[in-house]
């Protein structure tokens, strides 16, 4: 009897062990990469669509025109009329109604756009899906225009048939995440930092008192965008200030936010002199807290504006054939002024 009980116990142990072995996942299978989930967006089916195109109301004229051409291309090649709606990135507006099915163009106030375009530089772009939404955009205007062009060519025209549409045979327009497009632009600089701070944290400040300064600031911003891929905003000195600034000419507004002894030399330059100088500062917030800041001054006498711009575009941040990292450290100064 004792032997029988022991044998039964052994059989039970072997059975449990067999079950445990059978349930253990195979190590080779466990290490296999998980197949990415494929998202398919039925943008238009048989000429019918539930999607709307959304762009920011403040988009450039070029982007607005490109969006209109995209909608026209969908109607011509697919046979569907797609509504174009505006969103408002800088305010609340009752006409800005979010929908589940949207084609988001460029930078919008939708989180899907923010997430998809984060980190893209001016000429970089993507065409991708996020949930039920399609994002077509770039880090800047040029990238967004390139994204729209690619979508028209690679999706609308490729899937469409304008002759069939004219005969009443409406088409489908489908986007699969397997066809996601991600493209990087070409720049002179692989990255750009001033005092260790990424250049896209800087704002460009120009003086209200100088009628030509806004144009100068826009030219500096355009050059930075083309060469480094970072799109910097420009602000009038009386309406905005930033922790990290590129100051153009004799700016005045909000000087109390930075150290008073900031090293600006604009007021002491002779008519033909210019000075480009980096100054490390401290910035005082409204709550009294103090933070690190910086100002890159581009100062010039009344006859030296063109020379200052040329110095910045050819010596400070020149166009390069072989991309390198751009850095600027404390103490940087470039001037044609004699001592």
C-alpha cells in the first residue's frame, strides 16, 4: 500500500511537471520582434468621405494655396469634395470644431500634429497616421509644402483616375501606415547650439524705432532656417522678450528682464562699424526668480547694416558643403571696428 501511494505521488509530480513544461513559452518565440500594427485610413471610398482638411488660419499664403490645390486634386482624381477648415493655434474659437477624421496640414492646434512634427527642422517633413487622423507637414513652411507635394503625387495621383471620374466612376483614396513618409532636409549644420542651448530656443528681437529692422530680422531668420533648419520667430522689442535672444540693432523694450550691464555696443558704433557679440545674461521673471539667459547682439552703424548681415551669413553661420555642428561659446565677438 505504501509503495502504491508513492508511485501515485510520483505520477502526479510528473504530470504537473509535464503541464508546467507545456505552458512555458519558447525562448526563441519570446525574443521574436513584435510586428508593428498597420493603420489603414479610408480617406475616400467610392467618392465619399468623412474626412475634413484642417490647416491653421495663420498659415502662409503658399501653404494655403497648396492646400487648396490638394483639395482640387482630390476632387479631380478621386471624385470627392473635401471641406477645408481652419484651426486657431493662438486662441479659442467657436468655429474650430475638432473631428475624429481629419487631414492635418502643417502645424495645427491638434496634439497629433504636435507629436508628429516635434523635433523636425524647417525642411524635414512627414506624411503619417495618428489614430484616425492623417498628418501632412514639416518643421517649417518648406517642409510642409514638400509634404503636400509628395502626398498629391504619391497618393492622390497614384490612386486616382481623372478620366474615370469624368465618366462617373468615383475612386478610393487610402493611406496605410506602411506607406509612411519621413524625410530629412539638407543643412549646413547637423545641430546648432549657443552657450550649449539649442538654437530653436532663441527668438529674434528687432527695434520698433528702425523701419528697416524687421526686414533685417526676417533675413537673419531665413538664413538660420536654411542653413540650420531651425525656424526662429521674430518679435518687435516693445511686445516680446525671450530668455535667449538674437537682438537686432538698437533695441529698447523689456531691457529690465536681463542684466542691465549686458554689453550692447550699438549706441557707441560709428556709422560704418558693426559688432556681433554674444553676452551671457541672467533673466528675472515676474515672480522674482532668476534664470540663465543669453543675447547675441547684431549691432551696426547707420551705414553698416548690409555689412553686418554679410558678416553674419558668411562668417558667423556660413553655408557649408560638408555639414558640421554649429556652436558659439561665451566671449564670441566679431567686429570691423578698430580698437
